[in-house]
């Protein structure tokens, strides 16, 4: 039997903490919408080496979720489906602030086309607001056009080198 994997991009709720607190019903609606797909497993962006700790947290919470997206959406979805565990799928990468700054500065200084694409993505990424249902923001965030644009930018990082020939973009992607 062929299995389908659905990836759902999400917002980092801690950046919208006050808004998220007011969107409890929207979060429930989003979780119900995702539950309609009947996922057999729920995988979360979490260090794969710390999956045991993730599941300990999942087992202990019992609905008292913090305001982050892993608790609200990931744990909420898995719990609503009666899953015994969740799955960690993030590699233990070591991207530092310095890595991000170096990549961004190199792009801004030497790769205007990539900088322009990044700016377009940033300007067109839907935001969370009181006026827009959360499920609509998620649908826009995950539409094919947005996802394709983001993939293209990430893939373009492979060619980014600094003035000394160091593969800044490739090294960034490896972390």
C-alpha cells in the first residue's frame, strides 16, 4: 500500500503569543481540519535525538498546552486522533545566528536575484491576525505557489559563495 506524506508548514507561535492566546477556537478548527486527513502518524520539527523527551512531554501534558505550535497543533492533532506517540523529524543541526547573518550578508552583497526572491517571499507570506481565521493563514502559507517559491530559494543557496570562494550557502544547508 502506498502511503502519502503531507507536510504542513507552520508559524512559530511564540512570535505571536498574544494573538495566539485569542485564537483558541481557530486552533481547534485547524486541528479538526488536519484530523480530517486521518494521519496515521504526526511528525514534528524536533531534534530526532530527543524524541524520547518529546514523547515524555506529549504524554504528560494532557491538554494543558503552552502557546507554541508543537503543543497547540502537533500535540493537539495527535491527541485528537488518540495517538500514543509523536515522531521527531528534525536533524540536530547547528545553525547559529552567525551562520544566518553570514548567509544573509553574502546574499545581500553578491546575489541580488536571490535577495529579491527572498524579499518577495517575506512580503507575500501571510501573517497571523485577529481579522483572518488561522486556517486561512495556514492554507495560504502552504499553497503550492508559496511552497515552490520557498523551495527554489533554499535550493539556490547551494551556489552561494563568499569572496574567498567558501561555499557559504552549501555549508549552511548542511547544518
